[in-house]
C-alpha cells in the first residue's frame, strides 16, 4: 500500500516526518517496506496484513497513526470520512428510475451505484495525476483516475461503466454460466465457470466482480453517461476467481482482505465530492443501494486486569478506553475493571476478548513491556510425555529396518481409506461427500487430487511405493489424520519384498509377510514398554479376510495389521503380498509413564518345564498364550513355543505344540514339587481350549 506524505496529511494534522510516521505504523503492526522520493515528495510503502483490509487506505492508516501518536490530530477531512462523507441535498434526489440493480448471488452482500450524465471525461487535473504517479498508478482519464484515487483514499474499490453500453441499462450480480466468455480490460478473454462471480447487464457478463471490468463497457474520453459501481463482495469468492484466472488488481487486493460494507455509499459520496469540485457537474440522482445482508458486529467485554496480566504491563481503564475509541470501537459500557465495546464493521477479525487485548497492547506499545527474568525453575529441554513417546516409536521403527516417509495430508479418495465405500468390495457405492461420512472435504481444493483431508496414512504409503517403483520396500509414517470424529495421530506401515541383508544377519533373507510385520510391531512396543496383543479380525475390506488382526492395548483396539486385500491390491497397483498396519497413537497418551522402572534380578535359579499339547489348528496362539500367562501366575517368568508337529499320531485338524515354561521366584528357590504343580495348573487351564497333554 503506497501513500504520499501529503495524502496522509490531508487526514492527519501532524509535525512528524515520513520516517517517524513509518516507525509509529510499524509498531502498530503495519510494517514499512521502504520510503522513496517520487517527484520531490516522500512516498511510504506499507505492508498490509492479510486480515487487515482496513489498512489498505489513507483513512485506515490515518486511524492507526491517530491512535498511536497523541500529538497528531484529525483534520476536517478525516472527520467527514469517519462520518461516511454525508451527501449534500443535491446528491439526495430521487433515484433515476431507468436503471435497476439485482443481486442473484450470496457472494455479493451489497451493491450501490450512482448515475452521471452529460459527462466531460477528459484528462485529470495536474494535482491528481501527480499523486497517482507518485503511488505507482498511471493516469488515464478523469473518471478512471478518480475511482483509483478514492480507492487509495478510503479503501473501497470503485468501477465506472459506460452506461450507453449496458444492455437494458440493468446491473445483475450473479454467478457466471459454464463456458461464458468475458474480455477484460487487459485484453484477455476468459472462459468462466459457475463459481466465478460476475457483473452482468441484461444480456451478458460485463465485469469480473471485485477484480476487473470488461473491455466492451470501458469508459473513454467520449463517454457521456456513466454508472459508477461501489459494492461489497465476499473475499473468498474474489480470491478464488482471481487465482484461477491469474489476475491481480488493486481492487482484488482490497476485496481479498475484506473492505468495510458500511463504506460502500461513503465512497460514492467522496467520488461525487471530488468530481463536482473538479468539473462543477453533479450526478442526475441519488444512490441505488441494494443491501440484502447487513454486516454482523460483535459486542465484547475486555477485563482490564486480565489485559494487564496477558500483556505484562499495567493498563488503566482510561487508557484502554482511549485506545479503543481512537480505533473506531463503540463504547457500550464502562466499569472500574472492564469495558464493553461494539466492534466496527471494518474489523471482522475482532472476535474475542483476546483480540481486544491485542489492540490495546499494540497501541500502548509492546516496547513498553518491562524487562523481567522468568519466575520459577527452567524445565529440561527436549520432548516430553507423548511427544517423547512418539519419537521413541519413530526411532524403534527405523532400527527395525523401515524408512520414514512424510506425505501431504490432502489427497483424493482411495480404496485404503478408513471406511472407504466401494461397490467392488461390497461396502455400498459412491465416492461423493454424502456417501463418504468419514471424509472431510476441502471447500475450495486446489485440485481433485487434494480435495480431502486424509483419514488414513496407508494411501500415502502406497503412493510412495508406486512412485519409487521398488520391489523391496519397507516404509512407515507418523502423521495426523482427520475424520468427522476428530483429529488423531497415526503410525502406518507398508512392507513388501525381502529385507536388505545386513552383516549381522544370516545369509537367508527374511521376506515381508504378516508375521514379520507382527514381529516388528512387537519389537517396537517392547522397546517403549507397551504391552500389545493381537486378535483375529475379518471385517475390514481393505485387508485379506484370513490374514488380518486387531492390535490391542489393554482393553482398547488401537489399530489393524494384515495383508492387503487382493481386490484393493489390484486397484492400487500393489503386489498382492503387501502387508500393512495402522495404529492410532492417541490412546498411548494415557500409557506414558515418564522414566522407565526396572525390577531387580532374582538371585535364585530358574526352573524349566516343557509341555506338548494337542490342540485344534483354528485355536489362535494368542488365546493359548493368554491362558498360560493367567494360569502361570507371577512365578511364570517367560514362555516360548519351540516346536510345532503335524503328522503321524496327530489327528487331522490338530497339531502338536511344544511349549517351554520357565518359572522363578524372587525371594526363594522353587522346589520340584512346586514347579510341577505350576505346570499342572497351566495344563489344566489349557483344557478349557480343548487341549490335551501328549
């Protein structure tokens, strides 16, 4: 945003030079880019934040300077600007009945227009041309120059149409029709889409709303009748159209940052003032003002003690009242410890008490915060709690031979999404939003490939395998996933092919399958002292129906592991042998214990007993293990399976399992009779699963 020192002094009576003014504006949050001298006068270039469209004008920056500098005073022009440039009686005549305005889209909340007749649209006076050149604008003609000048002055974009070129002398604000074409003032023809907002006459589009006018309705020196537009458009609509069509204008710059809807008519009045002063001519009628949606303001209360605490400096009620009034807030009530205000229509970014405290702080001066040493002890640096646990899991996965990938959280629909609905997998049909209840769609996606927030990391891992085109790949990712139920942290694994041979491994390489990935998860869980278990699972269509298991922590399901479903593998261009796992890490927050605890090693010898049982093959070994642990009690130090036999002497559908049981007591030796009794307890418990001792 560029402005000359003389333009600012039209609104503010001050003895400050350009550098001092820039320093004050910088301290309020409007940072100076540079000061240059153009045609013998200082020109300030101020950086305007994305949520502060009110600052993209001389009026807005004058307001900031007046609030910050007690020595500066408002001029008569500033006072009239804050009163919305009240029109004279000559400007309040009946509206010219031949012109009509109609709003057909919710993206336009207000549209006002004024008609001028018997124009003489020649060159602008030298003072106006000079000021425009100083702020980087090219003088064109009086009508165009005044629209630009008023926009820089008060922040409201204006546009002038040649009224003789408007079909039916009508203005319709609507969405474009698919394939509709419009040639803009830069000579470029654009093919429009229904989400593009346009200004149209009775026949066709004549301007891109909030961005640029159309070439056929451009005013020229021969223009004798003019319709002057001033409107308020929704910033997101302007931004999307501008980006898609590759355009940038001073008007779109302000609409994208939001302009004051209550300043729409005021800018028409200011244009009329200047036009009348320069030419002596007046408009033929008053303002046509269609205003279907009034702006919503907020009534907020700021507590002074809380403001002082958050800012770290003492603020009085009188100071806070002065700051807020100077910034345009309406004071609704004052008590000894609080102020109730109504936000101005140009500050849509003020939503809560903390926003008011920030306003008070930046005007009072952050540089006035007293220096003070921190109170209390300094915490030990580095990750703590859940963050530390996540880092430990990441390191354990890397030690297990997996590579970490980092992918984007936006993507398209994929068969490996959680709860993906696919007719080929028997889960319903579709792919549209209402048929994907667990997916969150981005309102204005950059592309169809980035239209959804991911609800599983597995699709991203499959993309990584496909892009790297590797036969042997073992990867994982820790990241955030999103669903209608909330936001969660997830770790996902993808493994396929053989593991790279290392010098400390035997020459026979292990191949990725369900059991190797299960072993990896057990290793990782053991390294962070988390007791996980596995339970057979068959209902998730992403996984093979007979090679899938739930991952359980305590009594809670935290994830799934399994081989990819053949149909999903085919649709995802993945090998059918690919194994996957996904675990939600959020439940682990309650398992974080901080410093690990260690138990003393018993000085007493262990006592081993081996058992061989006959049991049906369809009994999961996890159930056998759980039964052994329960029956063995605290004296069962460890157990392991060391042989599986099928063949002669073993009935069909059964197998023989040889299991070692190792018992040990901390404070006493186990006698043979006691070890045998513990073994018998285990064998008796196993009979509940249909096992018999061989």
